[in-house]
C-alpha cells in the first residue's frame, strides 16, 4: 500500500503527467484490480490457494523491482496492471483464509484484518515518504515494497494457514 500511495507523485516526477493523466493511469490500474477480484476464484480453483498466493507475491516482487526502470507510462501501466491484478486476487484470498480460521469469529477477524491493514498502510506510507524524499524517487519505495511483499510471503507461508486448511478439508472429506 505504501508504494500505491506514491504512484501519482512518481508519475508526475518521472513522466511529467498532469493530474488528469495520472487519474487515467490509476483508473486503468483499478481495472486490473477489478479483473483480479472477478477472476480470482477461477485462478485459485485452477492453481490452488498456496500456488496462487506464492506466484502472485513473487510476481509482485519482480514487478516492483523492475517498475522504477520502465521507460514509458505505457510500460508502467502494463506492469502495474499486473500488480493490481495480483492484489485483486490475493486480498480476497488472504481475507478468506483468515476468516475461515474460526467461523464464529469471522466478523472480528475481518475487522481486525482491515484495521491492521490500514495501520500498516499508515506506517508503511510514512516510511515510504521518508524513503522517497531521501533517495529522490520511487526506486527506494519500490524496493521497500518488494521487501515487504517478501516478508509477508515468508510470514504467510511459515504460519501454515494454507497447508493446515488443506489438510483439514481433506480430513473432513474423508
């Protein structure tokens, strides 16, 4: 989320876009998120939860590493479209996994997950702002985002939530 907070600033600094042009670029990215949200169930069904999450996060890490070096707005939009597409798939997947931990606490888990997400967004955006100013641009922010995705992926895999729920479903099925 911290990297998303600085998209407009970076597009203005790097490509000298107007506010209208930045808005159109962001609108296109929103289409990626929408497509991910609608198509996510199909992707998860085809590749399973674990593979979808891991592949999506690895793709996001790769995209964040290359995005500061893209030569044009079109290239930026293309790569960031896939980041938003991934997040459109990953966010409902993660929230679904978390809320399925205890069906009696779905609302509490959902609220807590959203609260933590917004708190992390605030802290991450503050850190990203310092990074953007210190390193004079988006490269540091993109590397920070890639590192955050790597840490989140490690934490999510090490928590065992994806494998535990698959094992539980197998036991229930048998």
